């Protein structure tokens, strides 16, 4: 007979769920910042969302949340918050930032939302060896690069949206940093390096630093190269 979880165990498990849910509060703060055209603060809040999502799974495993609270589905909570903070709020950010010609703003925004919903609904979103199949719903990162790094034409931004929309459904295996075991050390190092670099870019904004931007682009390309290698060359 399975032992009944203690009050302390249940409290800690609920604390993990509340911690996960705090990602939604950070997302709401991002919306308020977007409404004020405070792009820097908005992206900082979205980075907080990214941090919460990146570490809440570790806490869930540490405190055996699934065993302690079997009737509360943390994965569903996570999906709801992720869709808000990785798709809906970044789409709103994109729309308000006016990166593309007026005629394309709604088209691109609707594209972001529709492909994100379809990606979440497809089977095999994550492979057995813990890779995202197709470019994951990370529109917060796409918008980061568009607003804070890339200095390109308006139609260039349109092209970026459609390229990443298509990549959702191209069967490339993209790294899942918090779950995968293959190339784990390299993936974590690249992830930490990228996050630190992006935070530095936000810190100096609205100034731009060539080398910080270059490092962000190189790191993104490194993840792309890893996706190609893991898809076609890794056995």
C-alpha cells in the first residue's frame, strides 16, 4: 500500500505548481510593459518566464510532484502558460513593435498564432530522445532577435516570421535543453551563454554592441547546426 504524502510534501508540491503559475504573472507584466512601448522591460519579463519554465521541471522532480499530487496535472498547467508566454504575448509584442509594413502586421501576427496552435496540437512534438521535432514555439526568442539584434528591412522581418513558421513543420530535431541527454553539457553551456548574452544586450539597450549581437547570432546558428547534425548524422 502506497504511503500517504505528508502535509509538508503536499505543501512543497503545491509550491512547485504555484511557482510554475508565476510564469503567467510575469507574462502579464510583459503585456503591461508592451502597452507602454517599454520593449526592454517587456522582454525582461519574458526572460523571467523563460527562467521559470526552465527550472520548474527540476523542482517538480525533486519534490516528486506527480506522485504527491496525482490529480493535479502540472503538464497541462505548463502548456497553458507556455502557449501564453511563447506565442500569444510575443505575437502581441511583435504587433505592437511595428516591425513590418502596416499591411503585413496582422498577417504576420495571425501566422505566429496559428502555426503555434497547430504545432502544439501535432503528435510527436517531442521525440523519444528528447528533441523538439520542428522549430519549437519560441516566438519570444524570435521577437527578441527582431527587436534587439537584427537591423534589417521591414520585409526582412516579414520573411523571418514566415521562415520560422515553416520551420515548425520541418522535421528537424531541435535541442530540448532541460530534458535531453545527448550533448547535454554542450547544450547547457550554449543555453547559459546565450541567456547571459541576451541579458547583457537588454542591459545596455537602447545602445547596441556589435560583439554581443554577433555572439547571439553565432550561438543561435550553433543550435541550428546541432539540429541538422542530430537529425541527419547522429546515430
